[in-house]
């Protein structure tokens, strides 16, 4: 498919802005294109200015379609053989994966409408396109079919016999995927598929002869097949390369966090490895990376409650405690509160276990190891940094919530998240000490209750237009003057 002049400029600008090629190299490629009629990307590669992989990346940015690295030949051989070899080689396409709703196919040129029509007709079901470079697709097809017909027939016969033996034994059909050893394609596939299914978690559980894969959706954990045992090593290696800690000798569990970039669509991936009798189980928690914190109304706060909170955070000091179970959206609520309170003349310091919440620009973010806040002296840091607004995300567990009554919080806005479930008991715990009663009497105080049950599944991917179904999920309590007086006198609430 020939490219228009606008497409040429767009693709070239992406490559130039990315520091991949220079304007002079693009000019030389355009000159060669006039002589040969090839695409601009092909000309840049032929002249040795860049690689096919970089052209695929740039095309991915241009079209908004994920780019898949097939350098080591990831392929589901059974799926590939459902297509005519001549078709796949001619249009440079590679079927990758299939779920009940769609088939994921890599193409070197997904803008070729005629080629897309042919592959969709051959698939016989909805198709989701990703981009793969020509050389990688060719190498994968060579791995599947072989250079000669006899070798190709032999491979197909062995695959059919293996599948028949598996099904005859009553076992579950397993993925026949030759994953790359870096694990990037393996991770990309599951994150991409889980995102499309609006799943909030991916579970990799070792079992006899393989790794069982489950996605957490609104229906709960749904089985998604069994991977080959070695894929767990590929996955853990890739996650460690991206920055998530791996299990060390003697460790039972470890948590971390990485970012998955699906052609510019960034996804937060929380990582937990746990050692069990059958091996290491890995769970990935998925959430979209939001550029801006949503309004509290989109998170489930009533219009009245949002109005009260907006008035509350306009003041120079106060304490807001967000309480409820983990994974109930508390980090996002804190980011929304911080965005409401943030002003140019205020300094915001946020302590967080994961760098996932969309805090406003200009915030100082301090990360601490998840589940181990014991070495974090937030009071010294906040005072030393001259914070006007302090955010404490999952830092105060159990009775350590009483640290909020320290003098370091006086004269500042403090937003904190804790795992307490009973707001009345939490308030009484704070009021049980003379210091606590003094703080609650003299400072504005509010509590926001998260849902008492975890709502995972598709809610992790909820868009603003779905907010109308969430109204009333969050509850706000702001102390009145009468309630302050009763707490000051030790009469409870």
C-alpha cells in the first residue's frame, strides 16, 4: 500500500523526534524512494540508517496500534497452520494468539486494507491487529513451516500427534507457544489480552506439567489455559529486568511494581511472587496509568459530599482520613484530594508504596517498600521539606494511625489512608488520648469511607462515563462543632 505524503511526514517526524534518524537521512531515503518506489521505512532500512524494529515502533506510534517484538519467533504453531502459508508470506502476517472474542494477528503493514480484508476472511472471526517487522515475521514463518515441504509435513504430523495424545489423556489443551527467552512477548500478550478482557489480575499458578493461567474478571478467576513450565522463568526474568524484585533464597513472598507500555498506552502492573509447595506463584495487578486524577464524583462521592470536601481543602490545615480495605481505590481518592488542594503557593509531599496514583505536577513523591513502612520517618521528612500538604498512602497500619496526632501535622493539610474498616471505632481510637482530643477539637477533621467490599474485575478500567453507576460508593463524615465538643469532653460520638 503506497503511503501519502502526509503519512511520510508523520512517520519520518516520529523517527526524527525519537532520535532514531536525522533529517538528512530522511532526505536521502526520500530520494531513494523516488527511484525504487519502496516505502519510506523500507528505504531507511535498506540504506542502513535504522532497523526494521525501529520502523515497526514508529508505525505503532503513528497508528496507535501495539507493536510486538517477534525477534525470537513467538508463535502458536497450531494457530498459524490454520492459515495458508502462501497467504501469510505474501501479506507478511502472523497469527499470534486467540481468545473467545478475537484473534490477535501481527502484520508488517496494517494500513494495507486489502491485506487486512484477506486475513480477516481467513480468520473467520473478529481480528485485533498488532505490528510486527517484516524480518521477524519471515523468521517466525520459517520456524513454523521450515524451508522445505517434507520438513514442514513432518513438523505438522508431530504437532498433531502430540495434541491427540494430550486430549486422549484427558488433559487440558496447552498453549503451543515458543516464547522469546527475554519474556517481553509473553508479558505483553497477557497484559494486552487481560486489558481487553477488562481483567484486574493475572494469576500464574504452578501445577503438574505446566503453569495454569487465570484472569480475574467480574466473574471471579477465569481459567485461560496452561503455559509451558519454562515460561515462568521467562516472565520472572522480564519482570526483574523492568525493576520488580525477584524472590531471594529464604524469602516467602516479595512485592514490586513495573510499567507495561503497549505502544504508548501505559499500564501499571503490581507484581507479587510467593513461594509455595508446588513452586512460585506470580500475580500481576493491572490498572491504567492516568495522567490526571479523576473528580471525586467520578469515584463515587455524592455531589453534597464533594462540595463539603472542596470547601474543606480550601483551608490551610486539616486532617482527612481515607479508610477501608486494600484495593478499594484509596490511592486514587488520595490523588484526587491532593489535586483539589494543590495550589502554586503550596508544597505537596506524598509518601506512597507504588508510583501509581496520578498526583498533580509539582508534587514531591517519596516511595517506600510496600508492606514495610517501619523505616519511613514521614514527620521529619515532611517538616524538613516544608510541606504544606502531606499525603500518607498505606503508611499507617493499625494503631500507628495515632501518628497523625503528632505536632508535625499542625498547620498543614494531611490526607492519609489506613486499613481500618470501622470509622466510628477509628474516631474513638483517636479521641482516646488527651492529645487526640485536642487535635480533634482544634483542627478541621473529616473521614472518607471506601467500599467495605473489594470491587475488582472491570472496575479497575472504569471510564468517566461509567461514574453514574458509582454514586454513593464513598461516604464523607465531617465533624460538627457539637461532635467536637462531645469528643473534647470524652463523651464519645
